């Protein structure tokens, strides 16, 4: 599992390091590891927690109530995007998978695919991973999402579009590939998706006009070299996921050196 400094987490999640410190010390929302020098280190589970916190705050939940939400002791009052999320969760908890399918289709008609994915589907999946008893429901949801992604990709192919290859690289959350396919289904793309992540990809000779490559965490030195090689060859490879954010950011100049 990858480890991230507070500066890296701030850039990946789009949040100020001061806020992250406050969430930890004032509200007890985070429990990062520490280096021997006392600097905070966050893992992928921490990133999921931070995204969950941001999701609730962006929907108007006071930060003082978030700990209760994380612990399951209080229930959020749904509004806006969270109302759609709550509606999906309610039918999912009743295991009415056909109704879940219908709701996602209905929401897809009313909202842009990218907004639906980022504001409803991804937050709901994050919410369902916070408790072992909900992992079964997350599995049911993932099956529906894969079906919906296939439907979206097939619908897009009925119109003129650009041929795109969508693949994963290394250890990733595989459902993210299908969510990305849904999010991009309104962009005029004909997506060919590789469901199994690649460990040693070779894209020389691939006929796609664009190669979307989803990777999570820090690229290894081998991966970084490979990606730079593709760029030098002029291959149309676009890196997605948290790896893309980390690749574009310099090392943290102030790794929480002042306030610990």
C-alpha cells in the first residue's frame, strides 16, 4: 500500500494541509502514521476517508458531525447530490438490484455522466467500503455499474466518435475503470476497455487515437521510465488516477516541518 506525505495528500485531494491537521487534532477524523522524524504519512485508506469527509462537507454536513457519520452513530440529512446517493443506497440495502439499475439510468438522463459518477457513484462506493458488513452491497453495486458502463459504451458507438483504449496499470480498484467509462460516455468516445489491469503494458502499434491509462499511487521507477518513453515516442497515452496527480507534482518542500 502506498504512503503519502501531507503535501501529497493535499494535492491529490485538493485540500489545505492546515485543514488536514485540524481534522486530525481537533475532530479526531484521521489517524495518520508517523515517520521517525515525526512527519505524518497517509495510506490509501486515509485517502478514501478524506474523500468521504469531503463528500459530506461538500453536501453541507458540518465537520463537527462527520465523526458520527464515519462511526455510523448518526445519519446525514440528505440534500442535493446526497439525496440521489441516499436513494440509491436505500434500494441497494433492500437488494433491489433491478431498481438500482433503473435509478442509475434515470439519473443518467438528468445529469452529465461525469457529474453523476463523481458526485453520486464514487461517494456511494466509498461509503460502502467503510464497514465490513456493507462490502456485500458494494459488490452488488459494482456489478450494476459494470452493466451500466457496457450499456453506455454500446450507446456511444452508435454515433460518430474517436476510438479510445481504456486500461489499468498495476494494482488498482478495477471498478474505477468502469466508472471512468461511464464518466466519459458523453464525450463522443468509442471506448474499448481492458477489464484486467496490465502489469507490463506495451502500446507501440496500438491503433487507438487515445490511450487512457488508470494508475493509483506512486509510479515505480520502472513505470515512470516506461511512461516517459511513451511520451518520447509520441504515443497518445494519458495517465489517469492518483498516479497522474503525483507524477505532475514536485516533492513536498515542507513535509509538515513546522506544525506536527
